[in-house]
C-alpha cells in the first residue's frame, strides 16, 4: 500500500493531498495541466519538500512529520517529461550511473532493463546520436536499472510526436505487464490513462477529487471523466479462440464473448478493451439482422442527462459496467429506466494491450 | 640577451600564476556554485564585491591591500602579534593580492557554467541515488568542464599580466617579488629595448596560446558575456 498525505505551498498554489493506492499495478495520476500532478510526483520522489505529512511506500516510510528522507535515499525510479539524459556520458554511462550507486541493484536488473526497453544495441552511442523516442527509452531503462521499489513517470510521452508515442507505448504496455513494482504514471491524456491505468487518482487544483479502481472511476457519474466525448468503459478479457476463415478472434470477459479482428495473440493472453460510450447503442429486442457482432444483454443501472439532447446510460452486463451515450429522444422512445433489460450493441472496441 | 634576473622573474611569474590559479579554483568553485544556486536576496552585493577588481584601478586595490596587510594594518598587525611577519613585500603577499585581483575572472565563468546546467541534471542524479556531494562531482563538474577551462586560463593569464597590484604589494624585489610585467617596465625605463622585446613577445605569444585553448574548448565563449546567460 502507498499512503500519501502531503501539503506543499508554492506561491499561490497549494498541493494538499491525502490518498492511498495499492502497491501494485499502475496508478494513473490524472488531471488538467496546472492541477499539481507533477508537483505530487516530485514530492513522492523527495524533489519537493513537504514540511509536514506522511508518506509510506510498501514498508519504507519516506516522510513522517518533520522527518524527511532526501531523494537519494529513496528507492525510486523517476522518468522526467524530457528524457534528461546526462550529456557528458554515453548511453552505457547513463545506465550505469544509477545502477552503480544503488545498493539494491544487481547486474541482472541492468540486463532486464535493457531487454524490456530493447536498447542493447544503443549502449555505445552518445546521447546526441539518439532519436527522441530512443532517448526516452534510455531514460526509462536508466530509472529501472536501479531496481527501485516504485517507478514514477511524469508524462513520459508528452514531449514526443505521435509517431514516437506509438514507438514507446508498446514498451509501456510491457512494463505494465511485467513489472512487479508499483508504477505511478502522471498524464493528462485520457487515452494513456485508460490504456495503462489500474488505479486512478483524480487531481483538481491541488486536491485529490477521487481515487480508486480505474474501471469504476471511469463509469462513476459524479466524476467529470465519465462525461463528454471521452467517456469510455474498460473491459478485461482474454483470448479464447481464433477464426482463421474470417480472420477474427474471440475474447471472453465475465459478461460474455467479444468477436474482434484477429491480432494473432496467443490463446489465454490477457487483453484490455476500451469501449467508447458513443459506440454503444441500445435496443429493446435482440437484433438478428444486423452487421454488429458484439451484442450483449444488459440491465440499465443509471441514466443522467448529457447536455441538451443526449443522455449517458450506465449499463451492467453481469458484473461489468459499460457506458452508452444516446439521444434523449431514443431514451424516451425505449422507455429506459433503471432496472430495465436492454441489448447493448457495440459498434467498435479498441484493443489496448 | 636575457639575464638571470629575467629568468628568475619568469619563474616567479609562472609560480605566482600557478599557485594563484590553484587557490582561485579551490575558493572560486564552491563560491560560484553557491552563487549559482542560492536565492539569497543580498547575493547581488556579494557579486558586486567579487566583480570590483574588474573596474577598480589596480593601484587602488594594491594600496588598500598594502594598508591592510602591512605591519601597521589590521591583518598584518594581527599576524605580527601571533609571532608571524607581515606578508607585505613577500611572495605570499603577491599571492593574496593576485587571488583577490583575479577572483572575478574565475568566479564568473564558473558561475555561468553552473547556472547553465540548470536544476534538472542534479535532480536526475538525486533520483539515481547520488548524494549532494557525489552529484556535484559526478554531474555538475563534468557538465561545467568548459567553464573550468575558461576560469583556469583566464585566472592564470590575468595573474601573469597584472602590474599595479603586484607593484604596490610586492615592491619589486628582484628574486623575490619581481614579476615579468614589471621587469619589462624596468627594461624599458633603462632603454634595454632588446630584452623588453623578448619578454613582451613571449608574453604576447603565451596569452594568445592560452586564449586559443579557451576558444577551442568553448566555442561559444565570449569575454564580454554577462553573468546571467
């Protein structure tokens, strides 16, 4: 468990947070720019000093009242927004800088970091000989090579263009899947949050608005992220079969089975699906003469207005929650009410990892 | 052509410049680092004091040093009361004068170099387990390399070239405090133009070579750069 109670004043801005998040998986700290995300992350690393507070990561206490553990005594890996490599050292020198100083790091962690980020072939290059994406990969590997108890990442993709982002994202996915340490990931991108996050900490003007499991948070109507064009639901599923004739694959989730385009993933591999609320339409009766393959029986849980002409409907497909954004007129014609049984037709799903 | 006094003066000059540069780097490095990091409001006063030798006539500085370090001055008197001797008109006195006189030429390039690094590399080093002293030597010093070269060369060259301060505090004692720049002056006074040519030409060449070193290692270097890049 990571327990965090910190208060930091910077001019007119005050960061005042109090939250807990599990010491495993990816915790996304999400919020608009200027809400204090970076300050929070820096405070976790000890780069910003909180005069009072409590911070515990796993078994280590990093702050208890006035007792403040300085950054170099904390077992963190920190990835800054810009790669911030040491220009006086080559790639190998950058990686070894931390690995040599961290008592807990062994040679194998270096090797693992090299493999995870796929940078073995870059070791002898100078930092000027790296592309933007490669620089950020080296920075992530450098943070991992110290074998930290926690990895902190501050919008590692925001300084990169779309092409570079796509280059890095698969590596972040593999961090998510293979690291057994908690990762705190700061971002303002709903896309990155839903792709990588297991837990979510919502930050607004220096305070934590809400925190919890990401799938619940995304579909909770009292939070702003469950409204507007970005509203999505997440579904964890696993590959159960391939259809070679139509080039499709079947994914089981606790509410049923999805049919999606084949990505040639091995059987039993876990995938995360993202369904945009705009891509979910509702019908009273089960449609058979339709091109849509993914249709599930669902129960209406809650309906809230979404602007003048739309409503946002939260559905339960067994224990899975899904959002659907439809017009107010359709909701009235279907006589939607909490508890009513409907069919959710899902036009498209995005495979996240 | 060149007599033994010239050779001695050359050695005294090089020794003075070498010792002064070493002391300047030892004192100037922590001072410049502190100036580059502090948010202390009165830091500009300290910066102005360090920069004073840039604008002060050397004889003025030399005069005050003589008053302070002489047997009747506060520092000289204190030294004598502890059983020591006044350091006016000694090599030590020359070193003290040179260190004060050349201080801005060492502190300013170092301060510029340290400021140019920014906070980020030091923060990265901190998250990679480097203690404050460790990250100073493993990150700040190597990243400020060109600043150190500039500081060392300028400190050395400026000490070699000084005249007024050395004359006031050193007293031009041959074999003890007579340096090259004063020797040249003496030769000209005595109309020994041949010897003056040799020594002046040598200094010109030396100064040129040292500046070349600075420019080779630091392509963006400018003598006129301000302390806030």
